[in-house]
């Protein structure tokens, strides 16, 4: 099923918010880290994994999700968090390590938890599989509506946790969808050097479930395939595996020199940047006017600016707050 | 503590009863793990439960500890109260990421906005020649890492009350039971662990130690099987005119340091008994809890009896040589008093 006009507007809006958010975070991240780059310094310390280029996966899937549905994401979580409806002010504040952050600064950018949005992410590869499958089990056992989606990178399929959880979701026929973002790189190792088969959707056969691969980082196609998978999950027909070809326009982390990329790859990827591509397509198929898209972009920039302002102006946590919230 | 005509239960049956009673009043409680269904758990912790609650709530899992412990975290965060069984604690090597990076950290990472009300029950202990991957205790390793409560009952009364408390806790509880205390005939069993257990529900507070025997000359601290070794040693010491106090820790996290300190303040002497490995473990923590609080509380250097820092051997003679026992405790007193 193709996205409606309203859904396309929503998808474009959240792609643009996500991109604007990453661009703004990138600027803030380098504050205090020049001329010498030291990860410990600056406005935002620590690692930073940006999602530029991968926005179509987040919006194409999350367009079908309700706030009550569950998402687990990875160390590169911002686009999915934003598309899932995580509070942008609190998310920005968490990334800045502020008291007003989602977790009061205890988590940081790889550990964003928003109970209202039913969103969590974590820093170790394939780690979100178990919790997502468990949430799906919870919904099935309670007879409550709800689907759980685990987003992972293409490198995650080689973790034992991935296989274990896929099998368990399938054998228990849970309302679960596994979405693999294939950005072609596991830090510096290309997919074909790490994974024995080219198409991870083929792995679905091992679990007796449907598998789909989507080429071209295409938000329309992602919307369509994810919609079928999520409807199938809601109908009690069990899990689906989806692999999406997407583009990592940034490095693995900020500060990554990306010397491992073949010459010209980045230019080729930027030429396929999904945001201008979607804009052009919406104008071409008449689903939006220039003025509408301009307004969406302006509003997105304002929304992000407000969130970053909130984060910057928020107070630091009291250091001794580190000693609280270990137990419920 | 046993009277005629009182109902006595094994630890296994006490655990199953606590679980069943809580499952009757809370539909969010369920059990999952390997062979917990028709088999009733290889230690009997879920025996009879599948008949009452069915295979949805007494759920056999694939042999996929990472997946089902990770799933328990996800289900707990989603409002359920799962009890996951890790068949042998030794198997933590294949699933510790789910345990200490997810189960133990998600409350903190969420700033307290997520609860993780789950129980991870797992068997500990050796003494029956099961080799070095099926005989460890390892509770010191769990207790070392923040974010998990860690308990181990020494008897069926505590086993039931601790299980009820663990299920109701909004934080993850690692519920460790010693195989030789379970009351499973085929494992050999410590009879003193099978005690009177009331039928009604009750809670044994997590984080509170118990005085298992009062005394005035020496404090012997232990947990699980260590308590029984300590009680037997106390009997023998009594024959020598020595009055030993036995502290049953019950809980390693939170650790009831006050009760230990109060006992040592009274006796002035401390022996710690532990079946977990010696170095960097429970014994050192107990002694530090006393000495850092009051270095002059002790009239003699403290003693620790723990598993030596070697993997657990198979051969009976070698394994028994390594394990704590009442004789070692009595000998420790002898060195202390000399």
C-alpha cells in the first residue's frame, strides 16, 4: 500500500527534522574539540554516531507505528528515536548530558530511553533483539495490541544474539519485525568481508518467516514493505525480516577519517541523498508543493533549534546524582 | 525450628509454591527457561505449575539464554513480571551481556523511568562431581556489578519468602539457589534446608541478614550452603565450649553490613565461609565491611574459608579437598584462638 499524501508529508517532515538535528549536533559536537580532537572535550563529550542518510528507514517503518508500539534501536539511534516520537527537547538534553535529559544525563546518546514513546536503544551490536522480542511476547501474552520493531545494522546479523532472538520470535510467532539497515559498512569492514551472503533477507528462510530486501534507500518502498510486515504482526501472523539498503553519509562516529572508503564513494552517496530525492519526487508526483515543502523544512529547523536551545540552557546534573536511580 | 505435624517443604517446592501463589494474583507473572514446562525445571522449581498455568505462562524456551533473558528484560519493561531460569549459573558466559548490560543497567540508563521487575533464578554450587562448568557459585561476580539484587536462601522458609519478594520487586533480582539444598534426591541434599513453610504468602525482606544461631565468641558469616557448614561447625565448637554466632547473609545485594558489624562487635572474631572463589569475592567484601568501619572491632585476624582460586575439578577427592566444610571452619577457629 502506497503512503497517503499526509503520510508522505509526515515522512518528509521527520526526515528533515532528523537531518537538521544531526547537522546541529555535529556543529555542537566539534565545539571545544578543535584544533585538537579529543573526544572527552567539548560541549558534547563521548562518541557520536550520526544517522545522516538513513532517515528513510526510520520514517518508512515508524509511519506505521503507534506510540504504544515498541522500538529498540542501536548506537546510531537518533533518526529512529525522532521518528518514533521521542521527546526531542529531552533527547537533545540527554545528548548534551543535562539534568533535563531523558535520563538526567545517565545514558547519553547511545542510551536513550523514553517510556512514553516506548523507545530504547543500546550500544552493543544486536543487543536490542532480546528486549524487542520480549516486548512482543508481552503484548501477545497480554492480548494487547502492539508490535515490537528492532532496528539493527547489517553487521548485527552475525551476532549470536540476533539468531537466537529471530528464532525465538519465529517459533513463538510473535508480533515482531526486524529491520536491518544495510549501510554497507561495519565501522571500516565492508559487508561482503563480514557476511557470507549478500542478501540478509535470505536468512528469513532459516526461521520460516517472510524476508524482504529493499534497494535504493527508497522511503516509498520501505513504507510499503514495512506496512505489510507490521500489519502481518498485528494480525498475529508472526515476525518478518526486512533488510533495507541505506546510506551512511557520515563516518561511523564523529572524528572517523573514513580512509577505508573507496575513492568517490562519499560523492556518489551524497548524489543519492534521500532528502533532496524525496523532495524532488514529491514535487514530481504532485504530493506536495514547493511552498509546503519549504514550510516543512522551516518548521523542522525551528523545532530542532528549540530543542538544542533547551538542551544548551538546561542545567548540568548534580555530580552526586550519579549515585541515584540504580534500582527502581 | 521444626515442630511435629508442621508442613515441611524442600526449597524447590517452596520456590514453586511462592511462584504459583503470585501467579494466581498477578497475571503479569510468568516463568520461562529451559525445561521449566513439562519437566518442571531440572531442580523442580516449577514442578506442577504447567498443569495449573499452562504452557504460555510456564514457557519452555529454545536453548538461547541471550534471547530469553534479553526477552525477559523487554517483557519486564513492558509491564510483565517474568521469572527467567538460567539452568546453571555457569552458563552465564553465553548470556552475560543480557544480564549485566541490559537487565542490570536499564533502570539507571533510563534515569529510573523504566522498571525492570524480573527475577533471574539460577542454580549454584558443586560437591557432586559435575565438573568445572556445572558446579560454580559465581555470586560474587554478579554482586560485584551494580544494578542487580542478589539473594541466596539457605532454607525453604527463606526460599519462599525471598521468591515472593523477588517477584514483587521492581528491580531485577538474581535468585540463586544451591543445588545441594534443593531437596532433589538425585543431587544429594542437605536435610536441614527442608523446614516448615507456612502455606500463606509472606515476604522475606531482600537486604536483611539473619542470625541463624546466637553466640558470643566468634561470628561465622556465610550464605546458602555455607550457613549449613557454619551451623555444623558451631555444634562442634560448642562441644569445645566455644559459642559461635552464625550469620546467614540471605542477600548479597543489598548487603546487610549492619547485622555483620553488630555481631562482630559482640564476638570480636570473624570467620567468613564461601563456596565462591576466594580472591576478589564475598569473603574479602565481608571482612572489609567490618574493618573499614572499625578496625579495632576484631580481637584476632579474620579468617576466610572459600573455594581456592582454581577451576573446579571433577575427581571426588580433589573437589572435596577444595570445598568449604565444617572441619575447615573448626580448624580456622583453632588457628584464631591459638
